[in-house]
């Protein structure tokens, strides 16, 4: 799969996962891989810069929490601004998806 396709939808997917509940980095990576049947296999070196940019935008916040094993983990949660951004990203994705469908399916015959 072309990695450029992932780049345009990363924020949408991350905000969607965080919209379901708080998660730590490795949990996000594992869930993306699982749900996509290993199409989206992000590395930590790719995930954390995106999470940090989203945090700088005010879309997510990070906090530390102790895990069952006593180890501290950095969790990420979506903010109200992130929820608004998620809605905007979903609208853009739907518009993009529909436009691609119209082109590849032949315009007016796309949904026949």
C-alpha cells in the first residue's frame, strides 16, 4: 500500500481512536494494525511526531498514568477542539471518498 495514502488520513484515524477512549502509544499502534488487518503499521517514530503536533494544535492532551505493572505510561485523550477537528476531518474524508467513487465508477453511474 502506498504510504502517501496513509499520510492524508492519519489524523482522522488517530482522532477516531482517541474519540473512543484514552490510549497510550503502543496501544494506538496495535489497534491501527489490528483494525486495518496490518495495512496501517505505524512505527513509534512516525506516531509520536503526529501526536505531538496534534497536542500542539490543542486536539489531544497527554498525561501519565501508572499501569498494572507499576510502569508509568503516557496516555492521550481527545479534547473538545479535537472532537470538532474529528468532525471536520470526517466530513472532508466523506467528500473525498465520494469524489473518488464518482471518478472511478463513472460519474452518474457511480451508485447504480
